[in-house]
C-alpha cells in the first residue's frame, strides 16, 4: 500500500534522479514496468525475452478491465465508506467508544478504495486511462494520496523490486548486512529506529499519509504533472476541511477521522511490508537481477480469510500482481487457481506476517533476510 520511504537512510543506487536511466524507467506510462504487458521491462536482462513471452501467454488472458465489475467495486466500496464515516460522526452523541468501533470498518473501506486507486494507476481498472486517472484522482483525495505522484513512484517499485542496485524510492528501506556493519554507531541507530515496528507501523503510516503526501520533498521538480497532482489534492483537501469546519466542526471531524487514518496507516504499512519483507525473499545485484524471479521469489502470497481478502482487494496475491500489473484485483484469485506454476511460492498468514517484523537486514552470504539479533550472533 503506497510506499514507505523518507527514512534517514540515503537511497542506494542512482544518486542523480535526473539521470537518463531514471527518466526511462519512470515514464508517464502507468504500466511501463510490466514486461508482460509491454515487452521486456526496465532493467530486465535481454536473455529473458523468451520467458517474457511465456508469461505473456499464461497471464495475458487475465489482463484488462471489466467495466461492470470495476464500477461495482467502486460502488460497494465508496458508498459504505461514506455511510460508515457518517455513522461514526453520529455515534459521537452516543459515546466515543462507538465511534472508535465504527472506525474499524471505515478504515477497511478506505484501504479498499486505496487499492482500487492502485489498480487505476496500473491501467488495469478501466479500458480508458483518462477515466482511470480521473477516478484515481478522486480516490486519492479520499485516501490522502496524490494520485499521479504515487503512481509514478509505485512504478519505480515494480520496475526495481528486489534490485540491490536501485533502492530508496517506493519501498521499505532495506540494507545489506555488510552495509550495516560499515555504518557508524549513529548510522546503525538511525536504521534500527526506522525498522522498529513501532516506528515503521505506528508512525510510518501517519507520516506518509498526513505529511509526506502533502509535500513529497524527494521527487524532482521536473515532475510537473506529479507536483500538480500534489497541489490539486491538497487544495481539495483544504476545501473539504473548511466545509467540515463550517458544518460539523473541526473537532468532530478530527475525532472521527484520526482513528480511521491511524488504523489504515498501521494495517496498510504492514500489508505493504509483508509483501516483500520475509526471510526467503529475493534481492540481487542489478547485473544478476531478474524481473520474473523478483516477482515470484520476492513477493509473498499472503493467505487471508475471505472477508479480509475482499477488503484488501486480493493484493495479498502479490506475486501474481508483480508478474503482471495489468491483471485487475478481481481476477488475481482466478489466475492463481488456474495456473499451478503460480502456486509454488512463499505463502504466509497473518501470524507469519507479524513475525517478519523482526527481520531487517539482507544477508548476502546466506541470501536471507535476518534480524538484528542474528546479525549480532553472526558477528
């Protein structure tokens, strides 16, 4: 869900984000990072072109939008969100405890709206990208996410997931064991604080949605449309805040929405975290990096109860999504069920995902993500 950057660590990889490689990878095409949709992807080794054709044959039939299902998903997510939000507001007259209870399903619908916006950004939710961009913008207002800015940085994540040569944008900051050992005492301390679950989950989501998305200081000024998306989203949010202040009052609005924002942030960051941060995940140097290996080995299959899978728009079937972002969320399960070659991947459940929060360093020797405790033992 979104990206968790902005840590005290410097990006690893291309320091000059104005360079030609960066310009080529992050284009204005929302699906440019999907080799199944558009041929060999950015950074993909040439020798995998035949593999790309094979994956195109397997995954291609599941791509593309179904207008009826897409509109249905928007209606069954947006309408309940507004109903729940209003119910939480009305519950203030009964007791704040009731507002907090209603905040749980409200946050669930916010998360679902975010993931529909996510599909719009990948060009998989509507046949018309203009329609997808329009819907994505307004969903971005509801989820406090500037649509075009997020779409572009998320494309970077898809183009470089698992690539040690290109880290620092669109992902959870991860360093290798050798990099960690070379840091100063304060460098290690900063990284340990960043990777602490309380900071990553408790503060990370609030930081990203309430602060970073209001002014993303790490993107180039030449990204005109992305900056315009940020300012337009902020302007609409200011108008909404003024309207709420004149109608129900700012205090009531904050009492309703802050718990929703905090809960969405915690669960959303955790959801994004477990999709790539697990023990036998995939990281490789750029010269040996493979788009498809990164998708299959570096993306988990988060097995959730069906109601939670619906709320999270099947994003837990993340390896299929990374192999082809053109597949809309409502076809991911079908694609997985009908293709046995997609079923032999890392499966994790909720408890497994909680346990992965202790992992923080990529050990290049054992090719595992390890904890700080194990790093001390190895030292």
